[in-house]
C-alpha cells in the first residue's frame, strides 16, 4: 500500500514500536502516528479519539485509525491524562496522511509519566528496526 | 447483462411522480373507527411510482448484477454452487411458505417433520448427532457452538478456561465470535505445508484453553494433515474442538467431522447445501454436536414421540439464539437438496468439487504461483500474487478486475490474510469441464497481459455499468441514504 | 454417471484426472485419515424430481396455512398481502443467485437496491442511517444492546421492557451471556415500563429496549419516556412493527437513538418463522458503531454515481476479535423484498394498508367486547390486542381450528398474570366475514 514517497523520521521525536510518536514540550506530550504508519495504512478515512480528561496508562489503546481496508488501534506511548484531542481530524482525517507529524497530531497528554519516555525509541533506532523488519 | 445494463438507473426516489400508485387495495368493509390524531405521523416520504415503473426499475437493476445462473462464481470459501430450481418450487408450496411460526404444533406437523428429518440427516452427515437448526447464518452457528462449549465447561465447574485457539488462516468470524462469547483469542501459526504448526499449538494450549476453532479443509484449501493430532492435543488439555464447517463441501460423504475428532461444527446451508446466497443472505447455519452436548443446544429442537413432532427445550440450554425456529425456508431447500442427492450420490459433491479445483489448478499452476505447490488441494486453492506485483507492477486487485472483462466473477482476493496478494479460487462441483477450460484460458491470457500491457489491468474493468469506485470518498463522507435535493428553508429565510 | 446437478461426464473425469496427473479421484483424498474415509451414511436414497415434489407436497399438506385458513395470529409475525411484484422480482436469478457485492462493478444491482432499502428504512423510522439488515428483530435487539454499551458513556446495564417480544429478550440474553452485562427489567412481566424505569433507571444504564406497539399491542406517545432515558445518559432503543409506521409517528419523532424491527411484514412470507428481516437504524452519531453491512454512495473514475460496501473497517473480516460483531451476512433477499414491497405501495399505499389493519382490528375488538365472558384489555392499539377469555386459550384455539380459524397467541406462558389472555392480530387480509366468523365462534364457546 506504500505510496512510494520517501518516509520521514524526524529526529526530535520519540517513537513507540506500535508506531506512535511523542513530542515533549514542558509537561505536555503531543502524540500522533508516524509517517511510516500512515503510509502503510493508506488513505485514512476516520480517526476515533478519547474524551478529554481520561486517565490512561502507557500501552493502553486511546483510539482507532481506520483506512478503507484496515483499522488500527493506537496506543498511549506514555501514560497520563488526556488534556486535548485534535477535533479537526473528525472532518479531515486525511490530515494524518498529509502531515502526520504536524497538523495530523491526535492527542495531548498532560501531565504525563516521564518515566515512560525511557522505553521509547529515538528516530534512528525506530527507522533501523523498520528497515530490518523487526517491527512492521 | 443486456443493452440497458450500462445505462444509469436513477433511484426510485428520483423517479417519484406524485399521484402515481402501484397497488390496489380493497375498500374497508367494516364500520369506521377514528384514528388517534395525537399519535399519527405528519408525512411519509416514500417514492410514488406505478407498478410498471417498479418492475422496470428492479429489472434494470438486476441486469447490473452478475450471478451463479450466468456463469462461474469462483469466490473461495463461499461455495457458489448452482442452486437447483426445484428448491425454489419447494419453498413456494403454501403449506411451507404460509405457515405461521406461532401456530399450534399440532397444526404444523409437516414442517416439523421436515425439520426433524433434516436434523437427523445433518447429524448423520457430520457424525455429530445433536443438532440445532436455529442459527440464521454461519457466524451465528459459531456463536452457538462456542456458547455451547462455554456452557459445557461451566457445568463441569471448569471456570478457568478463558481462551480460544484460532489458526492465523481463519475466517474473521472465528475471532470475532470468540470475543463476543467473552473469550481471549490466541492465534496459532501455520507451517509451510499449510497445516497448523504443532509446536506452536503445543506451546499455546493449556488449562486455560476452552476450545480450538478451525476450518478443515482450511482457507488455503488444504486438508489439515495432522487433524487427529491437533484434536488430541486440545482434548488432552481439556479443551473442545470446534469445526468451522464453511468448507464442508470438500469432504461431504468422504469423511465425517465427528469421526475426525471434532466435538461441535456448524454447516452453512447456503454453501454446501445449495441454499441460494440471495445477494448476501439470508443464510442458515445449523450446529451439530456430540451427543453429550445436546443438553446445551439452543432452544428449541424438534423431537419425535411416536408419530408426533414437538418442540423441546434442552435441559441446560444456552437459550434462544433468534426469534422462532430458524431460517425455515432455507431448511426446506437444504432438505430438498439432500433428498435429491440421496445416500448414493452425496459423496459426488465432494469428489467433483475437489476434482474441479485440482483440474483448474493444474491448468494455471505453471503461470500463477500456488501458495503450497507440493500439495493436492481440496475444493479450493490459493494463488500468491507477489511475483506479479514485483515483476509487472500488477496487484491482485488488478487481476481480479480484469477477470470481469472476460465475463466472470473474480475469486476471493486478499484472503486468507497470511498470503500476500492472494487469489482464492473455488470452482465448485457444478462447473462443467468446458467452463473451467474457458475460465483457465482467461486467467492465462490475463497473465500474459500483465506482462505486456499492465495498464490494461490497472484500468480494468472496462465494460461495466461503473468502473472502479472511490472507496475512500465513500468512507470519509458516508452517504448511506437518499437525501432530497436541498430546498431553501423558508423559515430560516423569514 | 454423475448426479444431474453435476455437469461432469465420466469421459470428462478421465481427461481431467490425466491433466492433474493422478489415477483416480480417491487419490485426491489421500490426506484424509483412511479409517475415517467413506462412511456408510444412513440416509434415504436419491429421489427423482417428481417423487421429491410429491414427498414435499405431502409434508406441506399436513400444515394449516394462511392460504387456506383465517389467521388471527401475530405475536411478531404477520399475515400481510404480498403484491405480485415482490416474488417476481426477488426471484430473478440476478438477485437471488448473486452473493455479497464484493466486486461492486458487477454488483450494482444488489448495491443500489440495498441503498434504496436503507433510504426507505430511514424515511419509515425517522432515523439518519440504516444498515443492510440483521438476521431478524431478535438479533437486531442483541446488537443494539451491544451498541448502546459501546456508545453510552454511562455504565453497562441494559433495561428491557417486559412488553418487548419474549423471543427478543431471550435472544439478547443468549448473545450477551459471555460478557459481564446486567440485563434487568422483565423479572416481573406484569409491570409497566414506567414502573420498570422507576425501579431500574439510573446513571449506570447504557440503554433501554422497548417496543412501540409493544408485544401486547399497546401504542403510546413515547417522548416522555425517551426524555427520562436520555436524562441519565442512556440510549433509547425502540422496536417497531414497520406496517404501523404507515400511520403512526416514527421513532425519530420521539427521539429514539436506535430503531430495530421485524421486517417480515414488508413483503416477506410467514415461512414458519424465517428467514425474516432485522431492521436496524440509528442516529448519525452512532453510525461508526453499527454492526453489519452498510452500503454507501460514491463515484467511479469517470465521476458516475455508484454504490459500495462501506465503513468495512468495523467488520469481522478486518477487525477480527475487535469487530463490532461477528455478523457476516445480511438478509439481503428479504431486504430486497421489503424494498420492492415499499416501492409498490409507496407513501399512500403503506398508509392505506396500515389503516385497513387498524379499522379491521378495531371492528374485531369492538365486536368481541360485546360478547359475554370476553374482555378487551388493550386500550390504545394498532392491529393487535389482548382479550381476556373465559377459558384457557389453548382450549379455545382447538375449537376455532375445527372451524378453519387459527386463533390468537396464548399469553399464559410469557405473561402469567394474563392467564386466559389471547393476543389477537388482524390484518388487511382478514375479511369482515372472517372476523364475524371468529366472533361468533368465540361467542359459542362462552
């Protein structure tokens, strides 16, 4: 299903093996899915997000991303409290395809459990594990 | 298809002509009672068309459909066999079609006799004599089977069993069913010969195993070579074996699931027993089980005492699985089909369905890539389209769409999920040799086109009422019903 | 020689085996355990077409049927007139021998008819979206309960009205028995829904399932109840009798969240209970949690309108154990029958059928009310009502049967407080002379 475009791996982010990225700014973690993940899913048609205020632990599912032929759960890379969701995605799920690391963000977690960050990968590790087929 | 097939047919709503009527009802022959005004609806927006408009509309739409009566419909795991015409005459006998489900059993002995005898036949064919005809479809049969297994464990006080083992090649209904019944799904890997990986199975079976759920032949069209061993491993751990009978067509009359160690199976009457698929249903999915599981079956089953048929509730029933007694008119068709084949011909269904599949495979195997080339298939086989994609840039969807241009329905594609770019082909026993030759010739021609003119495949199909449709638009902006053209709202303006 | 449904001759078989490279058909089954092969099946011998037809006719002749008897029996399945258009169109090969429209380019017939069916169900119920159908109303009720639990942001409790069809209540319990879901409300079937809500409705409630008309025939203005249900954050789920919607306000008018219903009455045969048609419709906001098939409109590469199966990512073939349900098929042919039925009757015809049912039922009730020993217990009804009889209903029905009449449903098992209660249904197919015959037969039994 790959579009053939170059997959990007921004180096300022942390990644989970289940393809979520995290951007940390102060006590807020912003989360989305990686460029690799959006490319593998294909045209995204629907994003289901949690309610603001929910408390979730790391690795628990916070939503679902659907393309025409697939549906994927998305998981908390770090535990914490959902402080904001990207409601624009309800009307424009294609934003995740167009700008996975920017306007396609999904949730903000604040406060979040900083200890969970240590279990995430940096861009180089994430990229090499995908290229070696260790994660897919 | 006909000359009108490719002409767009407006929705009936768009053809509505106020004042047109398509019906004639008698005048009321009783004194008038006033209607309760406070409960009445204001308006009802249904189309207004004449009878001839109705007939032409649906006839034109029908011509936009392919169907079994037009030719091969080789959907793998769907068993799209010819539906004998006599079945349809049988269901239109007024003593079948116009019998009310709630009328007293003493006024419905004929239909109950048919149900009783069908229970007996299905019990005999499967080797599992405790039978319920109630499930409305295969998926519902699965739910019944798993709930029966659950009830069996619970009655024994065996409450720690929380998992159902399912091979990775399984139909999606199997894991969905297990989850509905409250079980955790544990996936078992397949090996290179298309069997279950016994080491993986052994590592996953435990005292938490409630059941294993698998299809035999499996969705690769291969008979599970270790069927007895698989069943023994699960039985030894205290679990039961559920057979998804979707592929019973391959072994009917050849071997009985009960004799192979299955404890419970369902059979899709709309597959093996020729009930027409109706554009996606109704189906019917009776469940057959070991005699000691009879007490858990859904209510009711038909019993016979002397010459009298009655509905009975099994002592520890899981309950009722749908209203009334099952998809009765589907049962009539299956009954008619079994009586038509009889004891002496039944195994020909399996024999010829397997012969046809192997013949078709032999005709195309040098050009396409069988997933497990070293094995004889059963009623269906799976081709792997990875090489076509790599070498010609042609994916399986393109091949499938090009098959349409040759006047055939494409096979099942992208299933089972464990085979990339796969085509899953099930010809059934009701295809002639000539029709298989013709279908194979089309597949070979398409392979040639994939090499020489891939664009032809990318753009296929070419001569259909519509070409490839935009699935993404359909899912992003769902339009699921007719919405009248927007008329400016006077109130808002005012 | 092969059976007549198998178009392979012995000569074909020999050639095909040669192409495959095996000597016999048996060889193809070498991987089947030998000791289990070729069981001697205890089945009757094959019958010719004419002998088989004779056998089936003999069986059919043993059943009372609505072609020959006067029926006053409903209880979830109704004897309505089916216009000739319905069987002639649904038994076109192109409809009944097609399968699920996986390849939309050559399945537009099925897809467009389902889209039109969905549209008609939306109009009939006043809902935003309808699916391609469930097995029947009972399983639609079970799926609705699951959807309410997944949608409501309250608890997991389901309240059922005691006057929801007993089969629907039982089916729902069967479906949900493996999950930890409390189902309450029908412990005492003599209670009204208002009393049940007083007892059970709280902020742990995910949904309330009720019928309108209910199983005992009562029709009511449901809005006050819907308001109570919504006040605690639960979903209001209404089961309908679609013919009644030719006259009565649709559930959308009283703010139902999910509408289910038995669609048999819309052009489908009584057929001893199936296959029937599970109507399922809901408000737009619950769309993504609907179980079962949905058909949507889209365009092809040339911009032409076309229809596809859509929102499939919810379904079992993609989501597997995380799917909204395990349902795979729908009752497509029954939905087509409903679609042709509603098309043939149109907006005025459905109203006329409903009004005929209403008038005849009210005539029957008023005549029965005049009999000594019988009491009509339902106040506000459409075409079905409860009569308290002077004797057990089974006894009365045996006497009616001798006069060619199939009497009403015996309520004594499901509603013990209505010990001699008979549920009588009257449709447009009941003539005044049939009704008069029923009344005089009942009168003679006093």
